[in-house]
């Protein structure tokens, strides 16, 4: 009986932090959901155009297609070839399966993402430290960190906000390899794969951190070839699992120069060091403010104070965070304006790396504090441990509850007062369709298509025809018209590898027009054409490789779990 009660007590003790994390997620999201609106501009419109296309494909039962004739001015723009989509695709599934409205579906997705972030960070913390308090504190501090909340609610930078969920997983994978875990390659491969599925720039950010760690532990990797092989396994597994994203992108980029849109002057978006430090120390959570927050600054300061007590792994992360924080605010960014570094667009994007590195250090500092309490006399140990837990939990939870609510109020005020047309829009289910489909096309265009983008988006004919009519049927563009004379018919659909044109159910040869769009040679008279997208051979192989990779990985995990259970049974 006592054994059963002890087992139940342990279970409740283990589940309690998880339940609290779920409750915190509900408390964070509910005020936003209850409002029925998204009070922001930035990237929300862009990403909801993507989600609307997937939803319409599901409704029309066509299955997934790279061609997009539903949004982005209905010109077939295949954005999913260039921008990762897999980890955001669930927002369309939520709407399709549960019948939610667009805004509710988005908040449901953010809610699930928040839970995933908190639980993943908690379990990573449990792997890295023995203290449940350290794991719980890390999960809450990271999940409710200033930069992440601003990413989620102020910027709606969906790709980056999803990627932030997997930063700790990839870094933990490297930690596991360094510590000699023979399965360390697995979390590293999963973390990097999910990053590739979410946001390619974030892959670079995390790769930089991993490279720094690798170089700092290079003698260890050279001495123990097993660890080096673990790293190679992770790289190979990532390539296989992420093939669905990597190779279709490379195929389109090969032999074709595609332009990108927004190329800001980096120096103009630099946050001066003093301002960044002040807004972080005061934990400013106002619309438009971008900072790392109080907990990150405290983690860096305390990490430097207790430098000798933290592990080498944390020292590397700490110095990475400190150097990046100083670089972001002090560097003359004009020096790197014409280098590949300019691809980050905004210097304050370094906050993502700073945040994850510093808060992992914070987790170890809390672990050290709990261990220090364990060395004091038993009569005082329990009281001091409870005092530490109470202070930390109270401060962290209060900040976690205050920050998103304050940010919501600030965003609502901005939406009601600003004159900036990109920021004053409050998206609701009522005005949703007024904006969907109208997002300008800016990225991944040829020079010719960019020069003619206004004509492309307005569906202006580049060839004179008679009796022209068009309609979209199951993600295919159907056109009927009369050619007054034999010659080339130039569509407004930008050309990308995979697009095809058929007439009378037979594919006809296509060329690329001077405007960068699809062109076909036709005879004089009536014609009925269908523009559609068909996966290329490389795309089919990439999808097959990734699906097979996930299938084999699942079998491997099941095998390992089964083997472990058998070994445990054999011990009793």
C-alpha cells in the first residue's frame, strides 16, 4: 500500500510542473483569443496568405501543390518552394478539421506552439540538470522571454517564432554528444531538421552556435572519434529528413538568379547598446520595442560573476551571448552591409541567439544554487530551498503573466492610434477576406518578373486576345480565348521549374517570356489552356527520401524503447 502511495506521489510530483506550464500557456493566449482580433501588422498578413492557400487546397481536395492560385494575387506564386512550410502547415489542418475561423485557428496554433516550447524546454532541462526547479525556470524564462513574445505577438514572424521552439533542442543535441551520449546525434538531427522546416535564417543562427561549441571542444572530438561520428550521423540524418525542403529550393536556385525583396540598411535598424541595455533591464514590453529582457541580462551578469562555478559548456554559451549582445549594439553595421551577413536584415535578430545561450546558462546557475543549498545543515536546508523556490517561481511566473498582457494592451493602443498603414490594421474574422489575396509579391522573382510585377499581379495580358476568360479550378488556372493570329501567348504566371501547360489534356511546350512568365506558341483560333504544377523528379525524390527517413527513424525509436523495456524487465 505504501509503495502504491509513493508511486502515485511521485507521478503527481512529476506531472505538477507540466500542468503548471499548460495553465500558463492558457493564461497567456486566452486574452488574445477572447479579443477575436490580431492587433498587428508586420508579417501576419504574409503568413496568413500562405495558410489560406493550404486551407483552400484542403477544401478543394486537391492535396498539396506548390502552385498557389488562391492567394498572393492568384498568379500561381509557388512560395513554398523557397519558404519552409511544414511546421506552419498545421494551422490549415486545425481550421479544416475543427472548423475554426481563421483567427481562432491561428491562436489555437500559437497556443499549441507555446505548450510545445515550454514542455520541450522543460524536458531538455531535466536532461541537462538534476534540479526540477532549474528545468522549470528555464522553460518559463525561455517560453516567455521578451524577444520571443515580441516575435509571436508584435511581429508575427511565424517562421522565426516556430524556429525559436527548436533552438534549445539542437543545442542540447550538441551538449549530449559532448557529454558522451551515444544517441546525442538524434536530438541534434531532430532540432536542425525542425529548424529547416521552419526558418532557414534560424538554421544559420543555430549553426553558428554549434560551430563555436565544436571549435571549443575540438580536441575532445579529435580524441574521441565516436563523438565525431555522432556529429556526422546528425548531419547525414538532417540532410535526409530535411531533403523535402532543401533540394526543391536548390533546384529552383540552380541556374536561375532570383531576387529577394526587402534589403534594409543594417545600421538604420541597429539598437544602440545603451538603449538596448536600458529597455532590457526595465523589461520593456511595448509594441515596437525589441530587447532581450531582464532575465537574459541577469543571466549574463550572474554568469560572469560565477564564471568559475559554471561548466565549460555554459562558459562558451555565455561568451557567445555577451559578444553578440555587444556586437549588436556597438558594431558599425555599414562595414558588413555588402557581405552575406546583411542577410539577417535586422541586427536585433541576434537576440534569438543571445536569448537561448544566456537562458541555458541561467538554468545551470539555478542548478548550482540548489546544489549549494544541499550542502548546508539539514535543519536549515529545507527552509532555504523552499525560500529559493518561492522567490524564483514567484518572480518568473509573475513576469510571465504580466509581459504578454502588457504587450497586448500596447499593441491594441498602437493599432488604434498609429498612422502607419502596416501597423494600424487589426485583423478580425470580419475583415480577414478584405486583405487575404492582396499581399504584394516581393521575393524569389527573376529580374524580368520583378520589373513586370505590377502587371503580373493585376493579371494584365501580355498578348492581345479575344473573348478571354479565366477561372481557378482545383488549384489549376483554366483560360479560354481566341488568338487573332498565330504566335506566342504570354501568361501572367511567373515561370518556375515544375509549371506545365496543357491543351486538350496534352502538355504543350512552354518557354520563358521576356517578362519572366510562362509562354506558349499557339495557332490562330480558339484555345482552352490549363496552367498547373507538377512535381519535378528532384522534388519527388526529396519527398520520398524525407518520408522514408522519418519512417525509419520512428522504427529506430520504437526499437530502442522496446529494447529498454525488455532490459528493465530482465532486471526484476
